[in-house]
């Protein structure tokens, strides 16, 4: 049977992508979810940031962090920037993220 994509299955799939560094699959699934007009919630958005951040795709992590900014998304974005040695962006995000709480 074919599994219908919803926010729960999308989040599970994106979460599974991080340990294997399957960021291409994560990006593909994000694109497909947009084509299906699936609402990308904060949890799914944050789940996508993990695999992207681990492979240095910090620009895409920043774009995802802007969808539904919360403490987790800011933290993931700061981590992605620092892992990629883009310290100015990481410091700016850390300063902005402090105002979310």
C-alpha cells in the first residue's frame, strides 16, 4: 500500500534522514510536500533542519527557521551556522533568538 503523506509521516521521514545524512531526500520530500500543499508545521520544519545542518546547508536551515521561528528552530539554525564556520550569522541568530522566549 502507498502511504499518504501528512505532517506526521513527513516529520517521521525527515527525522529519519538525519542519522544517515540523507539531506537530498529531506530536500526532495520538502519540495514534494509543497507541491501537495501540505502545511509544514514547526516540528516538520525543525526535523528538516537536522540533516541539512549536518552537511553544511546552513542557508537552507536559515530559510526553514523563518517558517515558524521558535526556540528549537533558532537553536538548530545557530548550530548549523557554527558548524559551517559562519560565525557572524550564528551570533546574529543567537541574539535574535533570545527575544523569542
